[in-house]
């Protein structure tokens, strides 16, 4: 999980607070002390922690003075989330990204913060949204900088510009930007040299590059491992150039990360993305409310719904739900669902979005193993015929060993692996059939009156779902709360603000593969 240590401590302290029978002043002081300790250990600036603690106490006293009968448990929880969100929310709005004109984004930051990789991730994100994107390497100081950008850009098929002979970064940046402007590119990303506040000459060089290319957005890339020194460095960059946005990198490791989050206060600029891995798709849009909610173990229902809608096209959902309501779940359906799961990103991130699910309970390395297992299942299903995928009569694999051996041979796997796949399909099919018969897949009956008949829906969930799976999802009550939340947060997947970077998202749809032709309806 992103900032796993901090998130774990915040979640544990909140759970301990909620388990108290009586919420008195002693319990509140104890919780605020644990909260402050967790933030300080995560390298959040001490001034911010002290101010946050004081504001929560003041608001608590004011609310109790104005209104009697306040639910202290819920109110203190809401105050904590609001104040942590406020810490990550600057007064300045993010730079508005407009498609159709040559927007120039200039990346600055310390050495080793991951600027070049982040430039490629940023470019890839907009390319997937249909923007015409280009990269310019203005880092003439670091050996191999242009080679790295060239390799990254080639992998994601994005045009790039740089020079092996020119040593003046201002000249390279200006030539590259002008060349791509003439070709009418929507977004031109300029990668600059890494530098820190003690290097006065390099700061002057950065100011010269800014003056030459006149960027629409200067993005400060901050390494989450830097710790308390982050505030001073971020302040120095903000004083030298006009920082418009912040991207925090390397949040997938053991970084405490609190220092990097303080960069928001130093630059008064919003965090727009966070880097959660080395791969180009491990790059998340940042939303302060959702981020804090996940850190505190409260989940992120709206984010989960958005990811589902992005991965699974809206026009496909009613058709699938209709078949599942009739108790029909074929191997073809399972294949498509596995495709959507692989498009939704990190499994651990998805699990952290579900309220009540403790990601610490999952064994280390489960995510990598799970993805490998899914891909192996999909390869085996690629070796099946259309009739076998549709589970037509007379083509059942579990009743014909020759079919099992043929699929195993065609996919390069063991026959026992094919049997494992069939067992998993049967398990899900049984659950779907039960839920279909119970009316849990329909928009009518119990599901239409979810708030009126919660006990009835709860009983049906416990009867239909696999006990182990139900426990992993936080129990039947948590599943019911999740269903209510998803119903309330049912948002469209289409990008309503394509012109704004912070509201955009990669377009959904089934990934291409050799099974695509077989997936067409006859």
C-alpha cells in the first residue's frame, strides 16, 4: 500500500479509538497523541502536526458548545479526515490543461527523484487520453540522461528530441519546443537536470530555461524518501521558479513519505499525481480526500467505482449483469472479468479502496502471485474452443480428459493447472447462480430497496458467498455497506473534463489479445 507504515498506524489508532466504549476527553487526547506520533514518525513537518492537533481540539470544543448530543466518535473521525485533507490541499488551483493548443510542461526537481521516468509516465497518461504528446530532453549535465529518455519514449511510442553534442540546455529545450510547436503537438514535456538549493549556478540555469520556453506548467518532482529536508528544498524551488504542480514519486517502497507531502505547503501547489512503482502504468491521479480516506482505512468508494467504470465499458455492464441475474457465468465471462481485473491496476490499491478490508492480512508477495495466476488462467482459456468457452452442452472439459490434456498442451501448462482453473470457475459459477436466484443481481426486489431490507439482503449475502471470500472482504456487513456506497457513488466513467488533467482518466475497454476475435458475438 502507498505509505503502508503511516496508513497502518493511522488505521490501527482509529480502530482502537472506535473500539472504546466511552468516548471521553481522555480517549480523544489519547487518539490525537497517537495520530501526532504517527505523522511525526512519517517525517511530516512538526509545525503542521502541532497546528493540526490544535485545530481539531478547538473545533471539537466549539461543536460541543454549540450543539448537544454530538456523536463524538463520528465527529472526531470526520475532523481528522478533514484536517489531513486540508494539509494536502493548497489554496492555489491546479493548472488547467487544454487540448488543442501547445501546452508546455517543464519538470524540475532534485537529482535522483525520478524526473525522467515520471516525464514518460506523464506523457503516457495523456497519450492514452488521445493527446498528441512529445518529450524534450534538456538534461545535458547527467551522463546517459538522453539515452534513458530515448529508451523510455521508444517503449511507449512517444516522439522525443535531444542532442548528444549540444551542451547548452536552454538551446536544446528551445529547439525541441519550437520543433514540436510547429508540428502542432498538444503537450510538450521538457525534462531538465536534477539540482538542489546549494547549486546556485544550476538554479540560474533552470530560470534561464523557464524564461526561454515560457512553460504553461512547471511540475516539481519530489522523492518521497527525502524526509524532513523536503520542505526546505521545495521552498527553494518555489522561490526560484513558479511551481504549478507537484508529483510525488517512489511511494511504493518503504518511504515514510510525510516529508514529501509537506511539499504542498512549501510550494502552495497541488499534488496532481503519485508514482507507485517503476512501470509506466504505475501512476495514479491524486485526490486528497480519497488518499486520506484510504490512509485512515476508511476506503474510497468513489475511486473504486471510477476504476471499475474505466476498466469495464458502461455498455457491457447491463448485458453481463443480465446474464448473471439468470445464473449464467461461462468461461468466456470469466475470461472477460479477468481482463478487466488486469486493467484496474494494483490489486493492493483496489483492496485499500474497500472500507473495512485490512490489506495487512494478505501475505507478502500475494499481488505478484495473483497476477501471475490470472495470466496463466487466461493463457489456458486462449487454448479452448468457442464452444468450450461458452460451456455448451457436450463440451464440458471436466467430463473429458482428452480436452483437458489438449488445453494443457496448447497452453504449455500442467493438466492439474487446467483442473484448478475449472475448479475456480465452478466456485464462481455456484456463487453467481445462488446470487441470481436470490435476486441480488437485479435492480428490482431486495436490491432496489437495499436501505429498506438490509437484514434480508445481509442474510442472502451470507448464504450465497464463499465464507473465505466474505471474510477477506471484511464480512457480510462490510459487503452490504460497500454495495450501498457503490450504489450511492455510481458515477459515469466517461471523462467529463477532458481539458483538465486532474479530472481525466485513461480510456477503458477490453485489452487487445489473440482471443479478441473469438469474443465477438455470433
